[in-house]
C-alpha cells in the first residue's frame, strides 16, 4: 500500500516522512510534496492508496486537492491534518467522504492509531473486493453450466416453479425468453449409436458442434441448451402468429444445414402444439416420447404426433411437414422452393407401384390449393381456366406422374405470384380491424390484450405489428383516438368536462384534464 505526504511546512513534512516507521504498517512512502498542485501531480504519478495532507497550503489547498483526487480514484484513503480546529473544515471533509481528520500537534501514538485503522479498513475492503470479484468470475465462468442445469431440472419436472420464480431465475441466469408469448419444443438427437464406428470423444464433439450450430441458427427465436446425454433441446418462439408451423420449417432448415456442414443426420422430436411457459415441462416430456418413435420409423426424420396415427403405405401421403413447406413457399412466392418441394414429393412417390392411378396423387393437392386461394379471399375459378378445371375435376386425364408433377407445380407457382403482396395486405387488414375495434369501444377501457383477442393474435405480436405498420405504439393510438373524441364532444356536442371524462373511462376528471392539456396544449374548459 503506497502513501504520499502533502505538507507545506518542511519541519512537519520531514518529521512525518522520517520518524514514522511506515513499513511497520505495511506502507511504502512513495514521495512528498509541499502544496496541493505538487501533491496532485505526485498522486497521478505514484497512484497511492493513502494520501496524508494538510488543509491550508499555498497554490492549492488540501481540500481542493482531495476533491480532485477522489474524482480520479474514489477509493483513495485521505488523512487530513490541520492546525485549525474549525467546524467548517471538518464539515467539508465529511462532505467529501474523508473521516480521518487530525489536529496539530499530532502525537506519534495517535498517528499510529490512525494508520492502523486506515490500513485495517483498506485490507478488509481489499479482501472483500477480491472475494466479490472471484465470486463474480466463478459465476460468469459457470453460468452456462448453471443455466443448463436449471433448464433441465425445470423441464424435467423435478422442481415445479411459479411463473414469478421462473421470471426471477431466467433474469438471474441471463436466459432470453418472452413470457408473454407461446413456445414450441424440439429435441435434436444425433443418429450415430454408441459403438457405431465413432469413439465416445468423437460423438461428444459432434454433439457439441450440433448444439453450437443450433444455437446460432436459432438467433432471437427462443433458447436452446444441451442435455447431459448429448441431446439439444430448443424452446422455439416465433416472430409470427403460427409457432408450430414456423418451428417445423425452422427444424427442416436446421437439419439441412447440419447435414451440409457436419455431414451427420439427426432425428428431431416435436411437441404437438405451442404453449405458455407453465406448460412447457409437459410439452418437453411429450417431445421426448415422440423422439423414441425413431426405433419404429427410423432415423433422420422429424417426428411428431401425427405419426402416431397409422397410415397405410399404399396411400400417397402429403405429410404435414411437406404441406407446411409447400404453403410457406407459395406464401413467400418462392418459385425455386416450390419446385424443390414438388420434386422431392414425386421422387418419393415414383417408386410406389400402387400409386399408378393419378387420382391418388392429385387429390393430395386439391384441398391445399383451395385453402390457399380462399385465404386470399378468392375462388379457385379466379385461377383456373376451363381446360384446367377439367383436369382438376378429372385427374384420370393425366398421362403420367411426371405430367401431374409439372401441372401442379405450375399451378402453385402461379398462385404464389398472387401472394406477393399477401403478407403486407394481411398485416394491414389486421391493423384496420384493430382500429375499428378501438373506434367501436372508444368509451371503454381498451387494453392491448382485448384488441389482440379480437383479431385472434398474440398481444406482443400486435404491439410489434402496430409499430412496424403505423410507426406508433398501440397505447399512443388509443390515447390519440380518445383525445380526438374528447375534442369532438367538448367543441361540437358541448358536453361538460366531467361528463366527457366519465364517458371516456377517466374516473378522475382532474387527471383527464391534465392528459388533455398535455395532448392538446389547452385545458378542456379552455378548449371548449
């Protein structure tokens, strides 16, 4: 611990520097100065932990120097010595945080006692700071382990927790999660069996790489962690309104990426729905049970509840995952992806002799195409010409499976072009419906949750949608519409101020008056 002495009296300065056994207290005298300016320069050079200083000195006094020192290094210990027993000095020292204040003449015993107190406090503070830093370092270094252990315990149902406890734990462990939104569950498992040509170390390395890639590809759509058995668990939260479908599409992309980069296959078990946080442990257990279906269905698959229903092999089955991919490609007007999905389906169906009848294939797409056209508010007649309607109604006219594939691929591509503005139109319609809801309920207490339920979407998504489409927050729009209504009632219909406040849901007329004045710049009575 370094110390410097700042004292303008040479006799006192010399006495302190030479008669005190600084080493006895674990101190190293780093230098002396004769005024506040020299003392401040010496402090900047030596950076001592303790400064012994007089108050009254030329050029810069001890209090001004102390203030400058503490601005640079607030934890510096200051011992003030003064020949003046004045309350003002003591008061200013206390204001600066200096508690060691001695009056001249100073006895050696008294000075030693102050040094013991200062050095003892300094060592205690240093130990506490080191312990705190060590604990903080341990927490940061062990945070991933603590995080994974907490999620495993919680999802495993070992220790049920209330939502309040979960929020506190997620915050403490820096786990990103939107408690106001639903989430789906997916469990990824490497398809390499134990003893299947890979060492245990190689297998663990691959599982670690899979977990890292999944975390990167997840971005801001939820959270993931790795279980002790190597599985990666994903709690997926979609930015759109359809978490289950979005999860399937995301899992498809992840599987393709893992295959391309790591040259491995994984099997994924999915929960059957999207739920709020309290139901996620049950959904996690369901995903684990579904994942065990790989023993029956094989590996490199996305397993879901629909596979529990027996499906006869002779049928041309358009799986839910394939249908979701095709719907997504049409809605995004992605011609290349439409072709990829259709080619994949027909490649799978090509080897099945029992599908030689074209209606077994074509009927798979009729319902899907109809649903997609109706979603745009149109009939299939708006997209199909007379000769196309003939094949629609009589698929036996197709000459081959290739003919069916080309025809339906062309229909979905044409339909996709109509979806170019669909997403924007759908968002605009939702906002329009909410605006109408606000107008219809302007005399009620309008909440974001009520408005979201009216249009069948999540309240958090409604907030984001409002900001993106209108540039305003939902609450700001409600306030604007209420104030516009208030202005009309006051100025046109000449309604009394307290009645307007009551009509618009403000129980306190004075609060309404403040809100109105803040919004319009005038009081309600002045506006009237």
